[in-house]
């Protein structure tokens, strides 16, 4: 590494990907600094996966407390106190932020608590005007929630603000039909809010298996969540009493107390100095990189959501690791993007890996599918009419299981282990040879015939 620069590596953004890249590069001997304008930990830790999952746990008590009565527990009147959950979650986030800071410090990574922009192929400029030289620059600035360009859109909030609500609203409208929309539909509903999910198209979670997302829609409707499809927003008006009036094309207006935008996330590349430095950007502002995370400027790399490849934390972490091992560890590594498992923490959750049935039909011709449609025994005793659905997609030519899709309690926990089998290319016969673990829900995976 040349010593003519202040640092061997300057990372912009201390989220999941940036932190991993910084500490691994430092462990390989590089002199590393990371700039963070907000909070160390990034979206996942501060205002994404982690606090969301804690709210999902908190929300699920609504059903657990109800079901407990069928299991003999005398549960008195229960009341939910949002400020208690909110403040406990925010305190946990603060604890994790501290841990992330400690990790960087332990690895001798210098944390610069201000915004940094690129001012040359080997130079960044900090918000206070300081110019810093770096042999390599890594952009790991993540993405931000999109707010559509409709009149009054600013009256809505995004996932950035949702963790800080003063009080639980009585009615919520959620715009979008993807991950955030369905996860927060479940959360708000369990907290007794009336939820209306408004989608521009005619389907939710379009990258998931059709039968699985249909089951979520069915269960959500049964619970009382309302859906409006093919309903583009026209405008949002704030009324004198503080409530919102939402106008949708071809539909009656909706009155609500809260509007949550969940219509996707766009890369954070604005005003970063990238175009001036010659870094090529894609149509939505994403940094274009090659398989080694290198941009069109050889000394500038990018990982994570800012590249808009797969917007998932574990993928950003893998990219950060691969970047640091390749550039500073003399260990060329590329991320394998095949068979990435993913989950939606809805109520109940969905999880999937590999090809959906329709993807397999397009790619393989006529795949074989196996399904198990069952009512988990806990739901039976609880009198909860909520069925789970598991599905295996098999390539008939070689018997390999090329996709697993599930909806039901703990589906993401179960799928993580099952994803190993898909990644390893195991066959349906090998699933069948495995003896069931009884009584569990996951035994269905080896009992489908
Ligand atoms: P998603 O990409 O999941 O879904 C966006 C939704 O908004 C889709 O239904 C889309 O409709 C709709 N939409 C897009 N643009 C507009 C628009 N201009 N007006 C109206 N509707 C629109 O986005 P999210 O915001 O839910 O989440 C962002 C990303 O964060 C996800 O893609 C995911 O990668 C990540 N994430 C992952 C989670 C997890 O792993 N559990 C949890 C939360 C987020 P259409 O289908 O028609 O395009």
C-alpha cells in the first residue's frame, strides 16, 4: 500500500456493509477511516431490520395472549402501551450502536462523525472542509425511502420515522405492497390499528411465490386488514383536525390518522460528488460496479444498497467482506448471488429460497411441485383458523430441489436451515430419506409426497 495518502481505505457510510469492510480491511493491515453522518450501524440496526423485528415480536403478543386462554392461562384484561415498547426498542438500538462503534475502535478504524463527499479519484472532502487522501474509496451509503411525487406527499412518514411515533394511530394507510408495507401492516394491525394497504398494482410481494403471497393476502383479509389494488395516489390533504384525506384514482377518498410510504428505497448517491469524479451511475442513481464491486473509477468501489443489486443486509455484509479480502487481504473473493434466502416478517411470516414455481416453469419447462397445506397444531388448539403452506419446487430432470417457499409461524427460522439444502443442490430423494422430527411444523419439508 502506498503511504502517500492519509489512509489506505476511506469508507463513506458505517452501515452493515461499510462496518464489515472497514474492520476486515483494517484486520488485513490497512489504515482505515469511515465517515458516518448519522449513526453508526446504518439502516438495518438503527431504523430497519433490528427495531422492526423487535416490533414484530411485540406485536405478536396480541395473538399469543389471546391463544394463551385456550391453553388454560387466565389472562386478565391486557393493555398495550406503545411508549414502553418504543422506548425499550430505541434503547436497544442505542446499545447496538455502541457495540458497532466498539467493533470499529477495537480494529483501529477511525470513525469520522460527519458527512464526506468524493472530490477526486483518491480524495474525499469532509463537511468541515478537510480534504483527505485515500488509496481506495469505498461508497457504502445505503439507500433511502422513496416518497412519490404527489401533492401533499410530505404529510406521510416513512420507515425512518415510524419507530418514533408519539402515539399509536387509530387508522393507518400504508402505500406499497412490498416488504415494509406487509410487515408494518401486520405490526399496526396487531396493535389494534385499522390498516389499509394501498397498492398501485394488483399484487403484493411480487417476487415471492404466487401461492404463498395469495395465502398471506387471504390471512391478512381474514384478520381485518383492508387492501386497495390498482389504486395510484392522486393527492394527500391535511385536514383541520390533523387527520389526512387521501385521494386515489378511481376510488373514494380515505380518511386516516397516519400515512406510511413504503414504495421502495433508492440509492443514496445525490450530492456525493460521484459524477464529477467520473463514477458511472445507473438510472435510479445506483453506482454501477463489476463483480469485484469496482466502479468505473478504479480506486472507487461500492457495496450494499447504494449499488441496488440485492437490498438485503446479509448481502451487503458479504460484499463488504469480499471487497476487503480481495483488495486488502490478497484473497480474491466474489459474492455468489444464487439462492439467497429472504423473508417477510409479516403476520404470519413468509420465507423463500431459490426459484418460485413460475420462475422454474420459465427456466426449466415443467418443474415438479410438492405442497403441504396444514394447520399448525398450536393453531388448532388455539382455535386459530390460520393455515400454513409449504412448497418444494423440484427440477424433474435431476430431482434437485431448486426452490422452497413457506408461510407460517417461524417460517424464516425454518427456512434458513432448509436453504442450505437448496444451496448444496440436494435432491427431493434426499429430503425424503431424512427422518421427520415429530411433532414439528418443519417435518412437513421431508414428508411431502
Ligand atoms: P419493495 O421493493 O419491497 O416494494 C415496493 C412496493 O411499492 C411495491 O409494491 C411496488 O409496487 C410499490 N411501488 C413502487 N414504486 C411506487 C410508486 N411510485 N407508487 C406507488 N407504489 C409504488 O420496497 P419496500 O419499501 O417495502 O422495501 C425496500 C427494500 O428494503 C426491499 O426491496 C427489501 O430489499 C428491503 N427490505 C427487506 C426486508 C426483509 O428482508 N425482511 C424488510 C424491509 C425492507 P410494484 O410491485 O408494482 O412495483
